[in-house]
C-alpha cells in the first residue's frame, strides 16, 4: 500500500512528543548495547564467577533468548498496562537487573539475572519504534527513524568499544553500571512526556494465549539452537536435535494460529504487503551483517592478532563513532534522493567493506582495518533510517505494534542466524583449508624437510639439547603455522559470504515501492 497523502497540513510534533521519542530511543540504545557489551568482557566475567569457557556463553545467550521472546509480546502487553506504565516499569526493572548482574556470585545467578535483564530490556526496543511511528507526524518520522537508527546500528558497533574500555580500566562490573546514567536520563524524559492512559486489563481475556505460548517456546528454542549449535556440533548433539524439533513444531503451530485466529498476537499478513515484506527481508539480512561483523572482527583481532578487549574496542570505534556524525544527516538526504537509492548505496558500501577484508594475513590488523571500517560506517549510517521508512510506509497506526514487533524481532533473529552461520562456516572452512595446505606440507616434500631441519637447528641453538625433542618442536611449530594460515583464509571466506549476502538485500530494496509522506499512519 502506498502512502500518497499530502502531509503538509499535519501539525508538527511539540516538545513533549520529541521528549518522549528521545527518551524511548535512549532506552532502545542501552537495550541493544547490552547485547554486545558483555562479549568483550566474557573472559573476565567467567573468571570472576567461576564459569567454564563453554558454560560462559550462556551469559550472552540467556539475555538474547529472553529479549527475542519479549519483543513480539510488547505490542499486546503495552495497551493492557498502558504504554506509559509498561515502559516505565520495564525501564526501572531493567536498571535494577543491570545492577544485580554486577553482584552475581556464580554462573547460575548470572544466567537468571541476565535473562531477566533481557526480558525487561527487550521491551524498550519495539516501544521506541512504536512511539516514533505513532506519536510523530509522518513528515517528521524520518528524523525519528534516524534517531532510532542510532540504537539499531550504532549501538552494536560501539558496544565492544565501551565494554572493552570499561573492563580494562575499571573492571567488568562497570559494563552493567554504565546503564544507570542513560537510564536515569531516559526516565527523566519519559515521566513528564508520555500520555497517561488507563489500563485495559480486560484485554488479557482476549489475548492470543495459544499464539503467545507457541511463539515463546519456538523463539526460545530457536535462539538457543542458534547460540549453542556450533559449540555442541549442531545435530551431532541430542540436545540441539530436540530443541530444533521443538522450535519447528512450535513455530509452525504459531503461524497456523496467527492466520486462523480473530485477534492474533502478530498480524503476519503485513508481511504480504510489498514494502513491509521486502523491507523485512532486507532487515533480516542487515541484522545478519550487523551482528555478524561485530562477532567476526573481535574474534579475528583477538585470535589472530592477539588484541585485548580495549584494543579490539579501539578498532571497532571506527565503525561506530562516524555513524554518530553521519546518521543525523540522513533525513536531509532523504528529501533530495530516493530512499531506495540510499538503502542500496548503504548496503553496497557495507558489502564492499566486507570484500575489502578478504585477503587477511599476519600483517592485516588494526591499521589495515581502518579504511574498511570507515566504509562500513558510512554504509550502515545510510541504511537503517530509509529502510525503516520504506518498510512502514502505509502501515496503519493500529497495526504499528505488530509492525514494530516483527521488524525488530526479525533484525535480532537475523543477527543470531548470521552469527551461527559465520561460526559454523569459520570452523568448516578452517578444516577445509587445513586439509588443503597439509597436502602440500609433507615429509615427502623436500622444501618441508629443509624447513623442519632449519627449525630443528633453531630450537637446538636456543636451549633444546635433544635432537628428537627439537624435531618434535619443529613439527608442532609447522602444524601451528598451517592452522594459523588456514584460519586467515577461513576468516576471509566468512567476510566474502557476508558481503555476498548483503548484495541480496540490495535486490530486495530495489523491488520496494517508493513512498511519499513517511511511515505508519499513511493510507
């Protein structure tokens, strides 16, 4: 449905509306920030609470599972308790859980507290999107969407930078305390600006409870599979197989329920609308690349270049900080250029930045990543605002809750799919390249024998008296070099896949219709 209404006669938003929009977007920012901010600090947190390397992954997984479950429920629960009460209560509880996480004494406590933090924080993301769609006039929605883009693309990029700095400078607890200052600002902005409306508890009786139950079970199972699958060897693990079956059955039932019930939790038929459907596809791919790149770069820098958390953060800052400058100018660009062109150029630049990282080697570290990261920053800055406006063009105000929930849920789910796919590809391609390289590194090869002999002499000259031990050390060193080279090639393959996937999003964007007059509420 195209939005072709003249919006010139619409009144401009007052200061109270902008205060509500800014306050809610601060909430979305800190909620998204907390997806990534712990990743740089996981080794420190694991050591402090006595968690093993494998079990420590649940510190992130528990937050993500709870967050992705609550996002689609928000459109239903906000009218029940009133948007004001629901948003303020969840903000306070999110901040309380943030502080509680800093005092967790063991892994079990941390997992429970992180899940609660994710459950309350997940509410903040779709409500910021909904407030932007429903409270701002259509001609001002691009400005609101630009502000929301700071939470959607800037927060994931800057999360490791903030997390690394706080961990190295003050200690891991401060990655949770950091939420308090923006949280207090958010509450100060929302208290006087959000309209007071009565609770409608009667809506609970009309709730799509079968849909809620199947969606919660399906999403929780799917998210856990995506987060833990690579570590547990995917379908080689009975746990992953069982969860996959649960997710498939529950989500299939959810789709059937939503398409047959009179008052569905989510209006899935919105996906049949050309702009929202294609925009959602592009949004899923954007999520895959956003979170995928934030996974790949720290992994590469720490594993292959020996960077610590703060050094990794300093490199990633060049992906995040330029967006803070560029995103506010995007609404102005949208007045002069087709929004589809801006999204296509942004996705193209994002893809180009990935292709620039294909030829990795020992000498390719922070300084060499500067230019690709700047290209990525420009690309990310151009994408989110026009994509959101294009996707929500023609969405009626009463459908804004469903649209917001699905749009944000799919971006986060895309991120989980992207990380899982990249982790698996990295493992498989490292094995492949190791196998190929090993075929050329054989004792039957004269160059290999000469290399081993030289290394044996080196080890003997540096204190190894036994020739057999020195030969063993030489073989181990060559094996380590082979694996290191295989990993460089595997990381290059993952960046190549990510770039190619982003080009698919460009195709989806080209097929979207141009809209006039903004987002939700246009008819």
